[in-house]
C-alpha cells in the first residue's frame, strides 16, 4: 500500500464545504452519558482548526459505539458537539440526523469558518455496509473529503471509504502522522527494528508475526500468548492461558525465525500465581516449569532484563500488547519495565494503540515516546501489512 497520501495542505479548501471524518468514538459514563475522556476530540483539533482558519465550512461526522437498531439517544453525538464547541471556543452546529432533512438544511446554510457535526453515522444502517446510496448522500453535502479517523480506517464503511468514490479525498494531520510513523517503520525502518508483541492470544497476532518476520530484526513475545509458545516446545504451563490449536503454528514461527535469521525472544522465566486475582500468591519459576494449578500472569525478572537489553540499542521499536496482566499491579512489573526501557532508548518508539498506549500514558511515559497510535485495530492491521480501505481511498501524493 502506498503510504504517501495527499493531505489537507495539498489542496485549496478556501470557500469550500469539507466533509471531515473524525474519530469521536469517546468513552462515556454508562449512567450519566458524560464523556470520561475527550482525548479523541482533542486529537482532531489541529485538522479542524486548520480547515476553519483556511476559510472552509466543515461538516464533521463520526460514529459512536455500536447502535443495534438505528438511532439510540444514549449514543447521540450531542455531548461531543458540546465538548467540541468548548474546546474550539466557537459554536458547533449540531444536526439531528446524518443525511436527513436537518443535516441537509444545515449543511446547505453552512458558511466558511463554521462547523457542523452530523449525528452518529451508525444510526444509518447503510454505514457499516458501505452502502453507495448513503456514501453519495453524505458526499452530496460537500466538495472535498478529509479523513482523519485513523481508528476507523481498517473498516470499509460509507463514511470512511465510500464517500471517496464521489469526492476528492485527502488525509488530515492525525492520519498523516500515523502513515509517517507506522508506514515508515514498515517500509524503511531505522535498524535494528525490534517488535514487542504481547496480549493474550497468539491467534489475534498471527498476521502481525508473519509480516514482521519479513521485516524485523528481533521479535519479542510476552503476555498470555507466550504460554502457547512455551507449551509448543514441551513446556509445562499449568493453568496458564493456552491456545492448544495454535501450538503447531508457534513451532513453525520459531523455525521460520531461525531460518530468516530473526531473533525471536521468548520468556526465560515467569511470575505465576495460584489464582487469577490481584491478591493471588505468586512465585517466579523458569519458563516451561509452571506447577499444576498455577498460571503465568507476567514475565519474570530475567526476562525483563533480556527484553530491556534488546531495546536498548534498537533503531526502531514497535510495541503492541502488554507483557502480563497489567490491570493487576502485582503482575504489571514486566509491562512497566518495558515502558521504562522504551522511555530511555534513543530509538524511534511507536506504541500501537490499545493497552500498550494505556500503559505508557498511565505510567507517565507518553511524552517520551516518538508516536502513540490512535487506532488499536487499525494499527494492528497496519502491522499485518493489510490494505486499509480508509487509507487506500485517499489520493496519492
């Protein structure tokens, strides 16, 4: 996939109506509906401000949650319009629908320097089906399409890809940054390239491991999926998370890495517990020697040292997935140590969204990382080398 795409800077937006796809899928309090983190709204501000300052009339749109049967008041974007208005210091006009009468009338009346937010795109059944009629209706309100919702570009929906069939499409600053760092790490990384992969399941990271075996110098495995690799080599894993169906695959990956000269680092010791609980009794054992009735919940101190040494002289590090059960403080030490090691390296450090991003932010290392991805699923598919529909549809630079 070509990662070199045109951005808002490459086109003249003055006096034009711009359909801007944002990622306003914000977390909300289940009881009050109050936004609990406005990080995604804040992330969209540079692109929005650029468009408004360059005399564009901005028609913003986004999804929020997963409405099951059309409009759901609990998933309305009205609270987002209110917060965006506060952050921008100007009124954000809100449409009560997506392509209905209210949206069309407000879009038609919109003046340069003004911003309109449409209601939740997923209130339209055609959104997730990439219905051409919906895409065409959205596009008919504008003259240019700007995509800035990296968290949604792995989905071919009407508002993320379909509209580009009807309008010239470019990226906003958020997507530009993702393409620059994630794209750069895949296409021409500063070497050595070290990939740290954690999380619970091997099955969810197959495509990523396969693709990284072609480009990485070192791959580090942690988290629950390490126990499948351990069992595949004859190790005892007790009650640890195990995907028995993926043991053959794990063996194949170990062989493939050996054949390609890629260092595949697996845990040499493990912190195991007698229960999956924050206050469980724990002990450190050698990898593959977890007693019956116990389960591995974190990498051990020897593994921490091995992994931290591996990133110390890296040129580029990509990290996706925690090293243990990060939610339990007693079993977060491996994840914390890796985050700290990345904060001290001079390498280009790219955090692939999700739990890894939450970890570096929680630990106060966010400002020490080169780039923290805004899209969990999208960054994962990016690392798999898949074509992302919401990026592929943008004009090449």
